[in-house]
């Protein structure tokens, strides 16, 4: 299981900012990358759903046209 805690060395007198920023900026970068990937995948899924709807509507339209042609042929 991953450790979600960020250790901060408060006794570090050399560069306290570095010990604070490095882990946080790394986690922020990972979070931004993950967020970007999620948004990109959502956009792709949304586009795929729209394409699927168009294909379904085209198939329904084709079925209706075929039915109308057959019905007109039967009625003469």
C-alpha cells in the first residue's frame, strides 16, 4: 500500500524551502498529469459516444427507408 504522507524535515537549516517544495511539487505535477489524462480520456469517450449516436441514427434512418420502400412496393 502506498504511503500518502509527506515527510517534512523541520530541522533542516540549510534549505527548508527545498525540503518542503520538492515532494509537494512532484505530487502536484503527478496530479496535474493525471487530471489532464482524465480530461483527455473523457473527451475521447464523449466523441466516441457522439459517433455511436450518429451511426445508430443512420441505421434507424436506413431501416425506415427500407420499410417505406417495401410498404410502397406491397401497396403497389
